């Protein structure tokens, strides 16, 4: 049998200034010597539907691509991956909201949190078009002031936290003094189907940079373990390098085909119209 974790050259990837992602375990961990990766487990799980096990590697590749292309996703739940993270709390909160993983996080009730804080290398202005994102970098002198203020506040907050701990206040309440750029750690376990959905969202360019680096690290770690599945995900997942068209957009596209130029969407919603125009650009129907 072959241990698929041996496929991963570096099991820990550094993220941000003090963080990391480490691959801890995978199910299945041991695979037949002639397989070398955990991909075969997806095909094996799919073929049980008609009482036939894994056939050949080439057959498995074709089947895995078919499954993702047609959104037959349950066989991908048969692969489970476990990671160890060290990350700022604000990144952890963005990741935990996906609600599809099993998590055990370091507790500020049971232990005293370390004075480790994240300070950004790049500082962005608020985007004028995206309410939840940053845009262009602020001038260097302004970014330096931002980081200096953040460092000062973080250090003052931790000093206050320590003061109240020394006075006998409970850890669970003293931790309220701490900001969300403090580092936490957790073990995070997720099946491959849910992980692919998470990665499609968090590896995207619109994701906050500080969170995206953790998603990118996960993708790098799992690629040697399930290379065929990752290739299929890149090629066929509807949220990965693909366009998703609504009914109105399909109708606009059909009307456009004869003239090979974009036709307006039959909608009074300005945001919906703008989204269609962006898709039309990607389809080559609008010249920049």
C-alpha cells in the first residue's frame, strides 16, 4: 500500500507573517501501490451505484471528469482531509462561515492567548463598487500610519488583557479586550466536495487577500493527493474559471448570436445588467 501523504513534498505552507496551513491526515490515507493517489476512491464510490468497483486508472480519470462535469458530487464526499491552521481571527471567521467543516479551535477560556498579531503588508482603500472588498493601495505614508496605529492598539489591548488576568478576572471575559487580528489555531476537517466549493469561493480574486492565501495553500497541499480531481475541478466546476448564465442571460445570448454582439438584458436591475455586460466581455461579444 502507498501512503498518499508521501506525495506532498512540503506538508506545511507559511501564510501571512506568522500563520500556516499544515496537512495532517487524509481518508483514504493508504491506497493500492498501482494507484499512488486518492483519486481512485472517488471512482470506486461512484461505481458502487451499479455494483462495479474500480477498473483502471484511465477509466477512473474519465469517470471523475464526468462526475464533476455533470455535478454528481456525492462520490467526492468519500475523501476527507484534515488540516492544522494558524491564522488571524478575522480570517478564521470568514472561513468558518462556510459551515461545512468540522473544527476544533484553541480556546481563550481554557488557555491564555499568545500575543501574536497580524499586521498587513498592503493596505487598501475601500472599493467604490464592491461593498465588501478593498480596492487600490493607499499611499505608503498613509499605510504606515495605519499599521503603526494597529500595532499600538494591539499591544495596548494585550497589556490590558494581561492586567486583568493578573487581577484574577476570568479568561473567558478578559479575552474580550483582544482585537480580531490576534492569531488563533484550529484543526479543520472537510470532505472533498465541500472543500472544492470552499476553494472555488476563497481562491477567487474577489476574496480578501489575507483569507485567499490560506485557500491557495490548501489547494497546493491537496493537489498531489488528488491531482485528477483537482484537474477536473479546474476544468468543470461551475464556480471555477467558468461562467454561470441565468435564464435571462441565455435569452440575451441567443438573441446576440446572429449579430455576434451583446444584446441588452431584459431586466430593469442595473446591477444585473452590469453583470451581464461583464459576462458578454468574457464571451468576446464586447470589445474593450
